[in-house]
């Protein structure tokens, strides 16, 4: 039906046996008993992701589902290069626009404009490009100049999401990565985001989307994976995976 | 080049954040050494007649000391205070300590200009020797950065390091001859002070702005070696620890 779904698959992201370990901090005296316990190990290694294998091809859209704490955000951070995997091989060809936290790394004390400047500079853009993109960001976020001159700490979470989303989308990218951000915007902005995401898909770009709402996942993504305790439990068509995801909470 | 722009952006952020919501903002940086200076002049200036020019002696020491303690204090907290950013953007963690250093460096340069002007009535001599300030600052920054990188890396996992640093800092100040001459310390204890690298850097700066003769080659070599060694060790430890930062911030 769609022309973009031709048979040629270009892998953009490949994970081979990716594992991620965290150091779990166990220092500190939390009780009188701790004070007398000798030989308590201060740090424990904890495996967050276990031998993850999967490939995302150009133009595909993937939803990542799973319970809270199952490792979804860690997976996104690993793919975007923020966390180094402790084992396995990760290949990413293409630039990523990550929206990994509601605030996307914004500094709450700084104004909207200052944050636009900061985040775009940190993603490696030059002054001239930033000025150009600021216009687009203002247009897309629908925040007025007055608001953008206020410190971000006075924004509502919806306004923060608007700004974060607009900043992340401003730069040119191949892969869009969204970690549950749509939930906070108002109806108007949510619709706008969905439209924008569909537009991005039509441009043949790749989307990775973390969501707890199966309806959103099915609407936006053709494929999905289900993560349970740090490993992939199921992957494939998003409708199927969502059914499994919903089943997790039935019993 | 674009990497330098990133550090520049972080530096700008630091400078903006530091004095946000304060009325006299930037001038706090000057006020702190000035208050110390007043106290020392009140208490000590008559005591150390061996020092020909006490005001210049103390001020030159204080500027360097506050640069050191500010840089170290900021860098130790730099990873923790930028946790949100580190978790959301791919950026080498070492940029955060470097940006703390550069924003303090900016302060120091302004402070140095004010120092040169204000010290005119107190007998500072203007000569080309003063330009040695810049290579000296580079070496001292390298030393301070390396030393602080170690502490900031460990502080992510054991917050005690930051608390400990704030606790011992005042003591560290008083065992460093910032406000008093070395001759005040009994000969048999002087070796303790001489183990303190900061002492040599302060001496280096005093030879540039206070003593009539410039710094000796021995001082320069010492500064160079301790700068490079400190930075190399700090960089190595920081990079080793940085892969686990995310799990503890």
C-alpha cells in the first residue's frame, strides 16, 4: 500500500548481546545494625539489561513497552550513547534526537531562550544555526516571547514538554527517540505532536517511542518490543505486543 | 571546534546560574576576598613587620587561594549538579568540570585586572613581569583541575568526599601561608607546609606580583611537573569512574 515499505532494509540501529550493568550504591549507615556489620560490600553490580538483541531498520517505528523499572529508559539511553554497555556490540548509523526526560536536560533556573541556546549548543550547533532554529522552535512550541523570557521553573509541565519537544525536533536527525513525553501536553499539543510524528515517519525517518498507553503505541508504531526484567520478552507487530503487555496486568 | 563551543555553552550557563536571583550578583566574587583582606589587615598587619608590604602580600595570596578553593568546590559538585543534563544528552562528563574551571577562570581574570588597579596605591610595580601571570595560571589550573577531578569522580559514589572537603578547607587555608609569612612556622614544622603543592603555586604568583625578583626556574619546573602529573592522574581516574556515573546520579 505504501511505497516507503519497499523490501530493502537498511539497518540503522543494531544491538548484539547488549548488556548494561549498574553499580548499586550501598554505602551509608542506615541503621544501628549497619554500624556493627563488618564486610558489607559498599557497591553491588546490578544487571539492568541482559543480552538484548534487535535491529531497527531505516523508516521503521518501534514502540517499547514494559512495566515501570523494566529497563526501557536504560535501553534508550544506551542506544543514544549516554550509557556505555558493559557487553555486546552496538551500532548506530545516523543522528538521534532524544527526548529522554520531561525536561530534556533543561536548566530550571534559566529562561526558555537561554535553554534553547544551551541545548542546541550542546548538541553541536553553531550560533548562526541556533538563531535560525529558534524561530522554528518558537513557532512549533506556540510559547510566546514573554513566556520564553521566564525561567523554566515557572512553566507548567505541559509547557516544559512543549519546549523540550520543539527543541529536540528542531535539529536535523535520522532517529527520533521519545520517552513518555506526550502524556503531559494538552489536547492541542498532543494532536500536534502526533501529526508531527506521522510527518516524520512519512519522511522515512525512524522512531523509537516509549509508552505506557497501548493505544498510542499502536497508533504511532508498526512494531513493538516488550521488555520484562531487562530482557526482551516479545517483539514484532505492535498490536500483538500490546496484547501481551495488557495481559501482564490482568492477573 | 564544536566541542569547544559545547564547553563554552556550559561555561556561560555556569556564570549565569551562579548569580541568578542575587542583587549584586557578580560582585560577590570580589566581596569575599575583600572581607578576608579587611580581617587580616585589622588583625595581622602590625604583627608581620618583616613583610614589607602586607596588603599586597595577603591580597596576592588570597586571590590565588580563592581561585583554588572555588574551582575545587565547584568541580566536586559538578557531576551531581548536572545530573539531569548528563542523563538526557550525550556529552562527555568531563566537560562539566572543565566548564566549572573556565567559568572560574573568567572570574579570576577580571579579579586580576581589579587587583592590578586597586593595588597601585599599595605599591605594586607595573612591568612586563606581570604577564607571567598567564602561564602561571594555566599551570595552576591544570593542577587544580586534576586534583578536583579525582574528588568529583569519587564524590558521585561517596558523597562524603564533598562534605569532607568543605570540612577540611578552612584548616587547609590556615596551614597554607596565605596571610602570614613562612617564617612564622617553626623550622622543624616547615616541612609540613612544604609538602603542600598549593604553597609553591602561591609562591610562584608572589614572585610575579610581590617580590622584586621573578620566579626561579625551580619554581616553574615544579609547577609544570605538578600540573601535568595532577592532571594526568585526575583525568585517568575520572574517565575510569565516569562510565558508572549514570547509575549513581
